[in-house]
C-alpha cells in the first residue's frame, strides 16, 4: 500500500479500505487534523508545535524533535542549513532512528517528506504512532490494535448502548468515548443522562472533558465523525490510544493496590487461623481441666437413683460432650498443619503457639482425660449392681410394711371408738360378732409383723443408706401392734355392758310408741282446725266459726294429762343413757320424738288457741267494715253509670240523625264536650271509693251492677266519641268548603255510609263499601273489568291494605269524584298567561307576579327552557306543571 509502513507483524490493516482511503479527500482531511493534534500533544512538551503537517516537517527539525520527545532518547545533531540536502539529511536521520526501533519503512523516502507529499507524510506519522503509541499496548497477551480494542471492550462492557467492535463505526455516536471517561473518572461525566440520539453532543462532551481534565487534545472533529459514512480508523485509533495512555497510570495504581490487597488477605487469613487455633486450644484445654476431676471421682451418694444419674451423666458425656471435643481436637491439628503450610508457602516464619497450647500439650492433656475415663463405667456398673441388690431388699421391707399399714389403718380408731354407745340393740349384737372375728384376724397377722422386724435387722447389718427411716418405720409398727392387743380386750368389755342397758331402753321405747301415735294424730287434727284458712263474706258466717272454737277449748284438760305420761317415758330413756355414758338409739317402733314432735306440737296447739280467738274477732270487725264500703261505692256508681250511658247515646244520635247543618252539629258536640269535662270530679270521687274497696279485698258487690272497670271503659268511650265526632264534623266542614260540595251532597254521603255501617264502627268492609258506591250511583260493572275498577278504587281509599274503608277516606274519595279540582293543564294555562303566551317564563316575571317564597320555590325547581326561541334565563314551566301533579319528575 502506498504510504503504509511495514513492521514486524504487530499490526495488520484492511487493505481494500486503505486503498479507498488514500484517494478519499475526507479521509486525508480527518487524518491531517488528528495527526497534527497528536504531534502537538508531544511537541508542546518541548515548547513548540506544528500548524501544517505537510510543511512543518519538511526540514526534518521538528520531526527529529518529535521523535526525541516520544522516545526519550537523543538523536544525532541536526544539520542547520536551509538547503535541500540539509533538509534531506535531517529527515533521513529521523527515518534511520525509526528503522533502528525495528520498523521497516517501505516506499517512504526523505525526498517525499521534504517535497511536502501529504500522503507520505501522513503515512510516516502513522508509522510513528503505531510504534510509539500503540505497539506497546498489551492486554491479556494481545498487542497493538487487538490489545487496544480488547481494552476498550473490557472498559465499556458494563455500559448500555456501547458495543465496541472496531475503530470506526463503534465510536460514531460518542457514547464509547463517554463510557471510557466515566469508567475511570465517573465524577467528570453523568453517563446515564446521555442518549445515542445526540451523537454530536456526546462527542463534544467527551472531547471537551478529555481536553480540560485529562490533558488529551481534540484530535477528532465531531462533525466529521457524525457526517462521514465511516470515520477514519487510524485517526480514531490514534485518539483512543491517548485515552489508554492517560488512564494507564490509574491501571498501574489498581494493579499495585490489588497486589497489596492480595498480600494483606493472605496475612489476615493467617492471623485468623492463629486466633482460631488459640481459641480452640484454650476452650479444649479448659474443658479437659473441668472434666478430668469429675471422671477421677469414684464416690457415689450410696443411692440407686443417684448412681443411675451419675451413669446417665457419663453416657451423655460419651455420646454428646466428648465427640464434639474430639472433632475440635482434630480440627485444631488440621488448622495447625494448614497454618504452617500457608506460612511456609508465603515465605513467612513458622507459627509458634503460646506456652502450653502446643499440639503436643493438647495431645498429653487428651491422654490424661482418657486415662481418667478408663474404668469409670465399669466401676459405676458394679456399684449400681450392689445398690440394686440392696434396694430390692428395701423394697421388700416397704412392701410388707405397706401391706401391714394398709391392714392396720383405722384399726386403733375402730377399737377406741364408742360407736357401740350410739347404736341399736340389734346393731350392738352384730358388733359383738364382728369384734370376735377381728380378734381371730389379729392373731393371724402376728407372723407378718415378725417378718418386718427380721428384714429391718438385715438392712441394718448391710449398712443400707436410709437405715434410719427403716428403723423408725419398724418401731412404729411394733408399738402399734402392742396397742392393738390392749385395745381389743377393752372394747370386748364395753360391748357386753352396753348390751344390758339397751335391752331396758328397748322396753321403754315400745311403751312410748303405743301412747305417742294416737296423741300425735289428735294434735295434728287440732292444729289443722286452728290454722284453717277460712273465707267468709258475711258476719253470720264468722259467728258460726266462733261457736265451734269454744267447744274445742273444753277438751284441752284431758289432753294435758296424756302429754305428761308420754314425756316421762322419754325422760327415763335419757336418764339411763346419761348414767351409763350411752347415746340412746332412735326409737325403732315409731318415728315420733318426745321433744321435736310431741312437746313442740303440744306447745304449738296451746299457742294457737288464743291466736284463733283473736283472728275470729278481727274477721268479724273486717266484715262489718266491708259491708259499709259496698254500700258507699254502689250508691255513687249507680248514678255515674246511668249518666255515662245517657251521654253516649246522645252523642251517637247526633251523627246518625243528621239534624240541622254541620255547624249546628258541631255546636251540640262542643256542648257535650264541656259537660263531660265538668262531670270529671264525679269519676275521681268514684275512683277513691274503688281504691278503698280494692284495699279491703272486696271482689263482689250485690248492691250495684257496675264495676270500676266498666265505668272507666264507658268514660273513655264517651271522651273518644265526643272528640272523634267533633274532628269528623270539622273535617267535613273543611272538605265541603274547600271542594265546593253542597250540604245536601254531604248529608247524602253521610247517610249512605251510616246505612251500610251496621255495627257503627265508622268503617266499611270492601263489600259494604262497594254496595255504598252503587247506592250513590257509582257505575261498577259485574264482570272482570268492574272488579279491576273496584280494586283501583280500593288502592286509593285503602293505600295501606287494611281491608276496610274509614269514613274520612270515603268522604275524601267522594269529594274528589264530584268536586271541581285543579289540573296540570289549568296550572300550565295560568303560567302561560303570566308569561304572555310564551312557552317559557323568566325569574323576573315570577318574582313580580308571585309572593317571594313561592317565586323562589318555582325558580329553584324549574328546568331551563331549551327551545329555539329561548332567551337567557328562560325557565320551562310546562315540565314543572306536570311534575306538580306527579306526571313527571320534579
């Protein structure tokens, strides 16, 4: 390729593209800008620069200076003449220096450079850039172009919308340059605010920041990058290499930091292993120090549970505690060996644990632990076997003691008991037999007590650990055995003496039973008569009871003598019991007792006699007072009852007879209302008389047919009838006047309703109502349509579905059927007059023609008028009129 340098295979070009580029003016212009800027970035270190790359290198002076700056070496002294051969000599010196660096220059001669051949000059500068700026780039065994490309790919890999595959199109949108800057200096650029849709802005941003903060001059033109179909690869590589060298210092610092971290990480891990070894060694030695004395202790508490507990502890030690410690010992040895290996491999001195924590120290301590452990389990098992034999003998002792104690429980209390002093004769004889059987059982039990004493003696000989408890229990049993013998004899003597006394008491009980039963029956009858609840209503009935009571009082003398005989028998039984310390048994021949039944009941009879006298006298006085109250109430009730009935009939006749006008009927009813109010004190007085009668518990009165309840009902009916009739007449007057109904029509309606209201309930059933309508000339056909019409009428007069029609509902229906009523059309015509025959009306007209409150009512509820002839604020009075009568929504 013309103007291309050949070098030792570290860079290969795309030949076809290069040939096209040599003929491309845009390519030439782009390379001139980039290479000029690259040269100046180095020449400025020497305080100079170039402006025109094909002219400023023609004399060879600045070319030689550029090579000295970028190589750091001294070139031969240049010729200072201005002749052509001087310039050729200087250029040749520069080309010879380039060749001395292993670069073969092909087709580039000093004459072309001195003559200002642009393409040859650019080719030479590209060769210099390759050798001194790109050839030394190495990334993972890749060099030059491939190494630089791999470096760019690695640095931009984390960034969205960046995919570096070459040195032309991959850099066109500027994001790759921005990503390189952000990767190394994120504080200089906010990458995530950038967009690939703004390539010119991205390129300018990257180039400005690189020039200002990274000392990288603007070698590329953003407009050329964006506008060219394919940016010049050499120009981009030259500019990107400046980024690589600018950030190589940071790469070296990163490598140094990684090396330090690696060394420190090794050292930290070694220190962690040392600390872990020290901790594990301390913990293991401390555990051995605490455990060894426990294993060396061969003393038990001489009890089977304690020895078993010690064996369980040893087995827990073998299964749970020792295995983890054995693992710690193995882990400790492995950690020690691993640590020493790591130290040796990292050229560090061997680790020496603190005193007493060497692996050999731990091994010796473990050996001492196992020596103490040896034979511990065998000793425990032999000791356990000995204690089990001793415990078996102790259990046998306890078993026999428990059997004896269970047998003897309650025996002393039974022998000491005086239960035979509180039983009947037949029960005492049974107790004697039972005691004889116990004496035989006591003799048979002697052998078990002797066995218990023999076992206790053997346990003492074998040094049983709880021998004190054994001796104490044995002594208690022996002492109790002696007491049982003496108590048995004493009880037999007591039983024989009690038998003689109970036979005498039995005779006295029989005599008591024979006398007490008939006397008790007589007293029950007397009490029943004395306490008899009597209900009398006259003084004659009370006098008959007083006479019968006097006859009973004459028999009390003989009854008192029989009572004394019965009580003496009971007292003799008590005396015998107290004399011999016995509790006399209950009388087997009777359930009666001298004190509870006979004495108490006799005392009650004697107390009831004067009480009965007093009760009869009080009843006589009460009956006399009741007679007076009956007469007083009857006199007043007969007068009031007649008056209420008369008034009720008079009020009812007013509504039925219909004499005179409605106003005349109203005056009569109002006069009845005043008379009723004036009569109220008579009712109040009668209520007071009735209260006295009720307090005296009088339930019948033969002097009158009226009760207070019937009078109250009549009085309330009178008040209700007067008020209801007044209200109905007033409503009828109001209906007549408002509906324009004549007096004759109103009377006709009332007469028809009253005619069919047979029960005078002021309401009609559906059949009665239908007949009433027909009588008034209402046409109701006798078919399905007629029934439907009647049901429609019923829904009007009985909207609640009560199945009856009141007079008010009937009157309202008839007036609506006959009266001249307002309609929606009439109201609509009235609004039309106010509006001047217009189909709408305004708020101003409403306020002029109607009262203020009614005008505002209409304004708030009238919808706006929407016709073609509407004016501002026009209101629709037609829809408002229909809504007033329910024909539309208001």
